[in-house]
């Protein structure tokens, strides 16, 4: 039997997934290739149907140590004491709580709440969607707190930030700690190439939402990474080429009630590609 390159990488990913899920390897850490400087992480929305405790457990089983929380795992209106307690639980488990999001900011109160929340948790970054008129306030909070704001593109149907280009046009004149969280799945669904935007906006990309889609159309659906139309090897090569040193977090949106196997397969594929390239 002969395998083309894509089939080989997919097979490698499946093998990696099986290894990750093996009980005796549940606490192992991924090998780190010397060619890349970005950090693999997890967007906790992947485990949106599960508790924070289970999300921590599953993240460790995947061999991932960086995590960004969605509000179902730590509500935005939590008390400062509860936020700090959750952050300590995550740190005690050996994970780095680097950020939170996606957080929508439609009022001044929501901007202030988001930054107070991130500060209490000791986060480095907010993955957010501020309304245009709130960007001056968001910039002020970034300067006050030294917390980065990575604005998330949401593809079809998003009237604010459909494409990474829409984000960049709004932030290019602002404090350099305000940049992009580029969701490559949404980029693909609007018929754009994430590798192109990665090269153009490399100086302002602070977070990546890594995912795959079954087709490059508005109604594209998420899949395990490596099974869809996204050219993941080309994208990873581009991120290495531009020297990306931020976070690259899997946001696995398929199989909400049973996502662990698909998340493991996705990480296995990415790790396999990184070893090959």
C-alpha cells in the first residue's frame, strides 16, 4: 500500500491521538521541535459541555499545558475571590491560564469587566470582540493593565470583524498590545487564505484559533484537523517562517458532547506535521 503525503500525515495524527489517549501516557508532555517558537494551547470552548475540573483533566490528557478559558468554565461575573481560586486550581494542575475568550464587549461596563476579570486571574491576554466605539476605552485598559487584547475574526455573518484584515485596519494605529486572534476556520469559510494574512499581519498576531473545515464556504462545518480542506502544513510552515512566537490553540467545535478523541486526533495531526516539516 502506498500513501500520499496527506494520507501519511493523517495516519501519523491518528497514531498520535491513540498515544495521547493511552492511560499510561495521560500526563506526558509533547515533544517540542526546535524549528518553531509558538506554543500549542487549548481554547476551553472545546470542552464547553464539561466542568472546569473535567476540562483541566482532559487538557492534561492531551499533553497541553496552555489554556484560554471560555466563560462557561469561569463566568465573567464571578467574584474576584472565585476568579483567583479558579486560576489557582488551574496553576496547581500544572497549566498556564494565558487568556480568556471569546469575550464580547458591547458596552463600557463589559470592557471594564473583561479587564478586571483577566487581571484578577493573572491572564496575559483577552481574546475579545469590542465594538468599534469602545476601542479607545479598550486601548486605555490595555495601557493600564499591560494585558494584550487579541481581537477575534468571526467570518460569515460578522458585521464587525469578518476577516483578519478588518481587525488589522482597526488596530494598526493603536497600542501594539492590541492585535489579532486569527481564527483560521472562519478565514477559510470566507474563501481567504490564513497563510496570506499570517504573513501580512505577523507583527500583530498574538493568538491563533486552530481548526479545520469540511469546505471553504460559508456553511462549512468543523472537522478533526487534517480531514478538511484547510492546508494545515502550509499554514504551520508560514507561522514558522514568520517566527510566530504567540499561542496556537485548538478550538475544536465538533462533537460537543464527546470531543476528546477528535481533539486528540487534531493535536496528533499537528504534532505529526511539525515533526515532518
